[in-house]
C-alpha cells in the first residue's frame, strides 16, 4: 500500500504545484478586474477562468476554465431568464424562450467576451495559439461563462448579476422584437419552396461530458447538407438551420448572424 505523506509534505507539494500553474500578471489581472467591474478576493479563480485546458496538460483539466464555465453557464441562464421575465411582463413562455436562446448562445457570449477583451488574457499552449484559439467563438464563449462562474464563486450572485446586467444590456435591447427561431424560419421557407420538412441529424460530439459540443446536419430538398455546432443538440440544430438560411440568403438572416 502506498504510504500516506505527512500533512505538511502534502501542503508543500500543493504550494509548489500552484506556483507552477499558469497565471495572469498583476497588471493584466488588475486591468481585467476593472473591465469586469469586480475585484477578486481569490485571484486564482480569475487565473483559472482564463486558462485553456491545453495550457495545463501536465497538471489536470480541473485547473482549466471547464468547471467554471459549467457553473457560469447556469448563472447566466438564471439571471437572463429573470431579466426577461421582468422586462416582458405578460409574454408567454413561447415568447421568452427564443429570446433566452438568443442571449445565452455561443455567439452572444463571444460578443461579450470581445467587449471585455478576454482574448487578450487567454492562457493557451503554443499549438492552440497557432491554431487561432484566441479568436475562436467557442473558446471565447466558454471563458466568458467561466468568468461569470468565477465572479459568482468569489462574490456571490450580486456581482455576477451586476456584470450580466452591464454587458448584456445592449443585447437585451436588441431582442425587444421576438427573434424568429431558425428552425421555425427554415421550416416556413422550405414549405414555401415546396420542399418537405427539413430533417436533422446529430453527426458528432466532442468535449468533456459536462460541457459537450454537438455537430448537427440539416437537409432541405435538393440542397447540399449544412452543419452547425452548439453546446446542446437543440442549439446545434438551430445553428445548422441558421447556416442554411444564410446560405440560401433568406431575408432576415445575414451572414453576420451565422
């Protein structure tokens, strides 16, 4: 049986490991806290929120943003749902759901990440850097949610909600008119063109179990299939539908929306 190390030895090992983990400079941390509007008591949470799994391969993925992203995703969904519930009083669930999807999806989170300039603080390994990871919407979306998770863990719901209210305010204004769900829009367009109902197929899944990314393919009539990705099967199907609408130049769906 493997001998148990004394408590003091284990503590020294943890301190030594923590010193080797990647972290933001004091200047970068302070500038990021200013943009977020929150000062961390535990700075290591912000370091972790900015660390891609590729940068901590020699340690463990638990030192990356993945677990914080999982938490932040739930915090964002709850706060946005509450804000929509209050803003659109009397609106049925069918009117709230598409607005919620438009505000918590990958593109919305990536947009906020760029406003916060999170890409400048992202900690990657050299290979992911060369692959353009600093500009990938999927990574930017994840670190945005990870920062929310870190703020929530460090300070509770109040500062997390304040951050969301501040940075999602322009996006909330933009969904005053109920956005059309891409799948519904694609079905209407397909029927108008004389095609059968679009069919969807999940063609791939990557990532850890707690934060998977799905790939979906949509087929419409005689056109070549188009794929989309998302953190749920439904989100991936909506992304595929949106991509098809953009490809077919359907009114109301511009390339910037894809």
